C-alpha cells in the first residue's frame, strides 16, 4: 500500500476566493498547496474589464502570505456587451488567462451574465484568433429544463455547435457533474477539456437530501446520481489528458449557506488534495493523481507544469470545521470539517 506520494505541485483550474475579508481568510489555504489557480470573476461588481482584473489581482496578491510564490490567473466575466478589443488587450498584456461564461442567473453572482448567446460570438471569434481559452459554467437555464438535466442540455444546444463554429477555440467545461458532461468532453477532446471537483466524485443527491436536507451540500451544478458520480470518478482517474483538477472551492458566510433561500458553493480548499487522494486511492489510481492534478491542466492551457513538488502522506487527521473571517462574514464552513481524513499534505 502506498503511504507517501510526491508529485509536481498542482494547480487549481477553477477557484473562488471572493474579495475583502473573505479573500484574506481563504487565500492562504489555496496558496499553501497550489502553484497557480484560475480565479473566478463573479464578484459584485464583476471583473469585466482589463482594468477590473488588474485591480482584483492586486488585492489577491496583497492577501497572500509573505513570500508566497503563488500565481493568480485572472479571468474576464463575459456579458452581452463585452468588448473584444479589451479582451484581446488584457490577454496580450498578460492580465487575462481566459474568458468565463456565466449564463445569466445560473449560479452565485451571475445576474450580469450572458442573456443572448448570439451577442458573444464576436468575442469568441476574437478569442479563437488569439489563442485565448473559453471557460464555461455549462448549464442551460431555460426554466423548462430540469435542474438535473441542465449540463446535458447546455452541451447539446450550445457547446456542441460552438465547437463546430469555432474549431480553433480551446474550451473548458468547468465542474463536470454528469455522465453526459464527461462523455461530451471525451468526445470533443482535445478541443474541449473539463475540470472535476472533489465533491462531485464523493457525493450524490441522496447524500444531499436523502436523510434530511443538508444545505451545505448545495452547489451549482447540483450533485447528481450514483451513475454520474461513478462516471466522474472513472474520468478523473483514467489518466486521459482532457480531465483535470478544478476544486470550485467557493466560500460563503455560514448565514448565507444556511438561509431560507441558501446560496450554492462548497469551501473545500483546505481539504481538496486530501479528498482527491482519497478518491484516487479508492480507484487504485494514485499513480495517475499527478497527471490529473499537475500536468493535464497546464497542457490544456498551453503552460508549463510547476517545477516545485508537494508530498502527501497517508496520515489520519481531523479537518477543521470552519475558518474565522473578520467583520460581518464571521466564519465559513469547511467541506468535510470535523471528519477524519486519511491523506494530508505534509510538504509543499
């Protein structure tokens, strides 16, 4: 049995760190274990322009522990009226790594997202021309589409046609949550890649509301069936280069998570690598963890892997239940908090 594993330092290709007091509280947890991370732009107001991204990046850097080599990778919040010239300028100046699509009202802070997909085509054409990555919250928010079918419907109605209309555009379907999404990415690789969270490989909707409603497990896209969970586990641990790590760690104040109308998102940065290692061990695939966590993502983004390493060890520890946050936010709950985890990062 493998009890110690050293791999190249991983990257997180889908991460929320928020802003203000929450940013200061959560940023060190990602910087401790990851070399880089794609930062989501769904702030209030969103990160819509190059100037917005420069300002947000400065706040992120100020929240890092002193001397941290962590590198934030910024994204542009796509809207109906996004300016292709500004997108290109931000990309060429090394500010933007990609553009992020949120269908309007699909998830947290997405009210300013895209309402008319026809209007974003000039941006997609420009991105294809300059080699910029297109990141997607891939859900069809048509009210007629069941919440458990949104990912499949998005792939069928929108993403499939885009791959044909923009064949040179590299795309990422983020936080895969269904067998349909897994199968789509595999079929359209290497043009399309997909990130996979730790919790979509561990939970099903039965965990969420099968024995009482557990609001902390509410995420978007929602966790689904055992069939979907198994497909995600097999994809992540397959070694196929089209699948890579994206935690979708998304902290919220406890009051917003447990409200009458709760908000989606799980804060998992402190336990992400321990959770991934658990799944890979259960699937007899620890030898493929490095590819998923550290190699496939950089390859899809056209970047070099990190030179540094981290070491994980099979050493039980109890995950903290929460982190303290200054001011009105007060605290944020941690995924798997209070549970005994078998793997932990012991050197990074």
